[in-house]
C-alpha cells in the first residue's frame, strides 16, 4: 500500500509525505513514512 499527500503547516511551510505499508498474509507487517520539505 502506498499513499502520497502534501501537507501544509500553520507557519506556511509544506511537506510531501509518503506512506508505505507492507502486507504479509493479509495483515499489516511493516510501515514506513517519508517526508520531504517543499520549497516555495
């Protein structure tokens, strides 16, 4: 499972977020998140 999002914060900065979920035997086995700051 992969999900992408762009989030903005109250101070005006923004990050690109990625969520990765690995399934094993139909169950969530491992998760990982990454965040990258976006320039204006």
